[in-house]
C-alpha cells in the first residue's frame, strides 16, 4: 500500500502565487509611511525632514518611475493569459503608486514628466521577464545612488521604501525568466 501523497503539478496559477508572494504587501509597505504622514529615515537636529536641494534628484527618480509605468503598460497590453497579465499589472501598479507618491511629495516642485517606455518587450512573460528584471535592477541602482545624495529624511525614507519593493521585482522577474532561485536572489 502506497502512503505517499502526490505532489501537485506546476500550473500557471503557481507562477502567479510566486509573484504574489514575492510582491505581497509591497505597495502598502512602500506607501504606508508616506500616506500616514510619518515617513522618517533618521532623526537628529542636523537632518532636515525636507530639503529643496533634493528636488532635482527626486524629479529624476519620478521620471524613471514614469518610464517604468509606460514600459509595464506596454507589457500588460501585449500579455495574454489572465495570470500573467495580472502579475504584470501588479508591478505596473507599484510603479504607478511610486510615481504618484513622488509627485505628491514634490507638489509644486514637480517638473515635467515624460512617459516614454524604457523598452517595449513583447512575447510571453517568461520571454520578457529577463529584460524587465534588468530594468528593475538598473532602477534599484539609480535609486540607491539617489538615496546616497538625498538630504531630507522624508525623501530618503520614501526612496528607501521604493527600493525594497523594486528589489523584490528583480528577484521575481529573474525567477520567471528561468534563473535559478539562488541566482535570482543575488546569491
């Protein structure tokens, strides 16, 4: 008598669950401090909450986010399959939320924002995931460079919260592209 349970077969739903588990709560985690009005990075008498010198760097970051919004809008429009489309829409919505949070933070200091895609990959999600993972990784690097120059603690907190979720995007997309789990995690 065989007492071993059968393992479930791999399905498209499991790919969606993988992405959802890696991205779960990303938008809420990134935006909760900002929406609650309690964003803080470090504190002290020498660290301003806001600094006008950060506006240029933040406008560059919002430009990058706008480009990613346009990129993912293109991917969502050309993706077939409900699960794949939903997964790409989640990442699109994260970038849209970041763009909106940065615009709200900058308020009247917001510059002109172009929505030109960084790439227009087409094909299955597995086929485009490598390109998207690379774009996400480049974005994380841009944001890390910006974070190093930011003076205001509220701006630093906002950028740091975005970086953590976008690093998850890198890993999730790398897995979808076929990278080994440890490689996708950067190990």
